[in-house]
């Protein structure tokens, strides 16, 4: 009986997928950068437009309102993070 030669994988084979931990870390870092960029864009561009259209007093008021809006948002995000962390502690994967 004749032996069939072993087929070698092509050079353009897909690379091995990175471990899930690396992908999770990449996702977290990307989300963090997007959120910080959005907040910076809101404060800088929004503040710049308020300053351009009105005056320095209006800019101070706008930043005060944006900061006051950030407190409940940060509280909700913190609560979700806390519940996620507590869930992972009780039920590890």
C-alpha cells in the first residue's frame, strides 16, 4: 500500500488566536480610552464653544453642570463595577 505524503499547511495560514485574557485586557483598555476621550472631547470642545459664544462665566457654569452630571453617572458605573466584582468573587469562572 502506498503512503500518502503529508500535506503541509500553507504559508498564509491564519495565526493562532491570542488567549482570552489578552483580548479581555485589550477590550478593557480600549473602552477606558474611548470613555476618557469622549469626556475630554465633551469638556474641551464643548467648553471651547461655550467660551467662544459666551464668556468665561458661562464656561465656569458649563463645567460646573458637566461636573455635577458626572457624579450620578460615576455612582452608577461604580455600583455596576462593584456588583460585577462581587459576582466574580462569589462565582469564579
